[in-house]
C-alpha cells in the first residue's frame, strides 16, 4: 500500500521524484524479485538499478508482479563506463529498456564519469537526444564533480536533473551540495547511512532516536530529507524497508542538524570520481 506521507522533490525539468527511493543492488534472482516486490508493497515508488547491477530483469519482473500502474512507479537505471561513446550509450539505454520490459525510463544516469576514458560528454549528448525522443523522462549523472558537471552543461546547455553521489553523515558533501543548489541539480545519495562507517552508535544519533521513538537509521534518513537529499537506502528485510520509508512524521530540530554536522570525517567509503573508472 502506498505511503501517502512520502515527500516529493520537483526536479529542474518539472518532473517529481519521491524523497526516499529503494536501492536494488545486489538483489538478484527470485529472492531479489521478492525483496523488490516487498518494497513496492510497502510504498516505495522509486526503484534504483543499473546495468552493472545485473538485475534490471528482476526489477522489471518485480514491477510487473506488483500489479501497480506503470505511471505510479519511477525506475532509474545507470549507464556503465564501457558504453560512453554516443552510439553505444543509445544502444545501452535501449538494452536497459528491453531487460526491464519498459517503454521508457523515468531517470537515467551516467554511472561514473570515467575521466581517463573522457567520453562522458558524448554520453551526455546521447542522453539529451534520448530525452527528446521520449525514451528517458529525466536525465542525470552519478559521481560527477563540479568540473564534470560544468563541462557537460557548457557543451550541451542541458543541466542534469540529478547527481547521485556518496553522501552520509561521515561524508556530507557540503561543497557538492552547494554546487547542486547553485546549478539547480537535485542531490541524490548512495550509501546514505555510510555502510561500515554508519554512526548508528553515536550519541548524536541514538539520543534523538530514543527521544523520538525511532531507530538510529531513521534519524539519519530524516537528516537526508531535511538536507534536501534524495536517499536511496537498500535492504532485503521488509521490516527495515518499512523503517527506512517511515521518516516523514517526525522532524529533527535545527540544533540536532547542527550536531549531526559534527559527524563529518571527510572520508569516502567509495572511489574518487577524479581517478576511478567503472567499466
């Protein structure tokens, strides 16, 4: 059953996305379909996959089995580095649609800029054309720096609707969030809790959780909502899925948000977009 309390964000192309989505990596096979189906049953309406997750088929199958109307669920996928050349990007998006069993994607992202290959501008040109052709509703990027963003904007005149980046309390990306605000790009967060760095035992998180009667994870996801960050948590546990979505009926005070800023360690858990290439 849909959760009517879920907030939404309006993107720079006038489409909207839920403020919390469901990350599908590494859900595969029958168990993956069941976990994704559980998320849809609980009210998630944004599914996040990628070519390199190798589970687009499962995502599409879970969506079909859910019985939900297509226009009620938004699906994101991502372009791998090996498909950055213009024609390969076009073919890759068509391949994603075929595996998903869909006639359009709601959001498609360039997964990583792959700076040493230096074809991400070509990929972005392909995305602009695919959007014009109606195969993709919204286009965006993932793991792009300010320099990467500025280059594709200068080349095409088209600003990404979304930049999905590593963002969690230990790495809050203040500078990139300011860049996004200036450019009109929605910040989307992968690993929103911080994986092994997740500050689930820190008093700055546990104390408000106890006071509000929620979990530490819910406090962190509420922090994302109040930052304006679109978080993409992932879990195969229905109870954890429910908790991750149930963050819209409480609020952190400004003093609590300030205290959360003290968790910043400036350390990534993922790769550096300036040096990393994803095949």
